[in-house]
């Protein structure tokens, strides 16, 4: 067999191997992701005389390590890890914002509660920040969900665009919930409980502050 024929044979072998490997890759099932939507519970009130204030909830800001959908894990020795297979159903920014609006609205403690893009005027803006949101695995025997948030209430002063520095009321809340077992579903449930506790406390503190500031 001539050298030219050998070269052609080698080429056919390489191409055939490439097609075989490509076919194997196409037939291999793509790893499925699981999405979790935390079922957050709120305290519902039958308040007949809500405070005469309209609150507009701005979109929640999220610190960089926790702004994606993927679950974030804190490991021993200062290590962090994101989970490719398990994630939140929506971005944390939207989950916190929408649940905050729902918690304030269902409390019936305020004249109106709207989102940032609403055309309804507001007496106050409420700005939230998700500082931390992760599964703490530093102690394998006691994994915990961790949620830390910061809230700022900003008066809507005529002729002045409100900024974060002008807030007259600021609160930071942190919730740690132990998991019965280290599973994605248990983490989602613990996170829902933690976020619910934060928002219920936020509603209570916010209404108390406004009631005191405007007797």
C-alpha cells in the first residue's frame, strides 16, 4: 500500500472515530436541573384601619455571590460552591421582592403597597438588599440555611429624588434555620421559613415605626 493510500486510511479512521464519539455525546442524556420555589408564609391581618401611607417596594439588590439561581454552599476552610443541578425557580432578586410586596399587602397595615414600576404615587420607598443566602455546610452534622437582609425606608420628599443615604429607618435581619437533612428540598423549606420570619418581622417593625413617627 502506498503512502498516499495510508494517509487516506488514517484520515478515514480519524473521521470515523470522531463521528462515533459525537454520536455517543448526542445520545448521552443531558443532566437535568431541579428548580425550587420557596413557599413563604405570611401573617395575614384583618386590620380595619391601616396606616394612611402608600409604600412602593423597589427591586431587591443582591450581593454578587448570591445573585444567580444556583444554590450556594458554604464549606469548611473558607470554601464556597455553587450547585449546577439544583437552583431557585426565579432569581433571588425577584423572589425577595415579590414576597416582600405580598407580605406588606396581606398585612393590611398600609394604605397601599405597590411594586417599583407602579404608576401609583408613594409616600415612602422601601429598599431591600439580600446580603447573604446560602446553605452552611461547615458543620456536616448540622447544616443550616442562612438569609441576611437589609431594609431602608425612604420618604418621598417633593422635588427631591430619594437616595439610599436619606433613609430615616434602617433594619438588618438575619435568619438561620437548621435542616433536618441535607437535601435540596429541606434547604428550600428552611429558606422559606427564614424569609417568612424576616418579612413578618419587617412588617411589624415598619408599621410600628410609621405609627410612632406619625401619631
